[in-house]
C-alpha cells in the first residue's frame, strides 16, 4: 500500500499533476484509488505535511515516519471525504491528529522518567535539541533556535497548533480556524495567548542564564 509514496514524479502522467487538475477532479481520482493521483498528491503535499508535523513533534526521524502515516491515512480515508472543506484543510487535520497522538504517546513514556530541560519534564535534553532544525525558521544561532522550539513545546496544545500553523506554515487566521474547527475570534485569542506565553518562557530562560 505504501508503494504510491515513492513513485517517481517523472513517471506520473501530466494529467495527474495537482496543478492541472481542479480539486474536485483530483478528489475523484483519489477516491477511485488511482495510484498516479496519490503519487502526485504526495509530491505536492509532502513539504506541507512534513513541515507541519516537524513543527509539532520537533524530531526529524519521527516527523518522517508520521508524514508517511499521514499519507497512508489519506489513502485509507479518502473515500469518506465529503468535500465539506478544502482537501488541504482535511490533510492538515490529519497531520495535527497524528502529531498530537505521537506527542501524547511520548509523554506517557516519559511520565516516570527523569525530569529534563528548563521548561518541563516532556522535553529532550538541550544537547539533542541544539541540532533541531526547521526549514520554516531561519535562525543563525542554533542554541537560540533550540530554546525557541523548546518554549513552543511548552505551549498548551491548541496554542501550539495555532502558532505552528501561523508562524511555520504561514496560514491566515481564517485558514487556521477551518483546520482547527474554531471561530476566527477563538484562533486570534489562541495566538495572542501563545505569544504572551512564549515571551514569558523566553524571558524566564534568558534571565536565568
């Protein structure tokens, strides 16, 4: 079933290029289980999916595994997609669900572990986080980038999701509201609280240095 994930883009017929098909046509092809359509979807959506997952789980190898799980879920569930939202919105929702499930699983594993990190017990040691890189963030100082993402990791779940979608994926408040099934006002409030919490977390960190 995973074979469609690795089909060479050059082997895909031009009429399956998502940029040439309109969305209803692409969805119809996907629901017919047409393998070239899935290969084209993966080629077009993979950066979006990977970057979103990586921003939430903050671990490259796990993000790669979850990214593949997302596309497998798309393959398995596309027949139930009713078009009540855009395809990208639906895929974002799968990304978020898979990522948060992974985070909860990791937290359960570490619940009785050693308390690590300056912001809480659910983080990786700073020496590991210093190598973390996200393509949506350009920071020359790796240590500063690690501190920023460690702070993001401490945000409440909904704040973290909204912040990642806005700052790393560049979605507007209306798009975030669609993905999260929230009102725009609720999303605006989440983003404001996320920024306030991040300022406090970062201020506390640098004041202790």
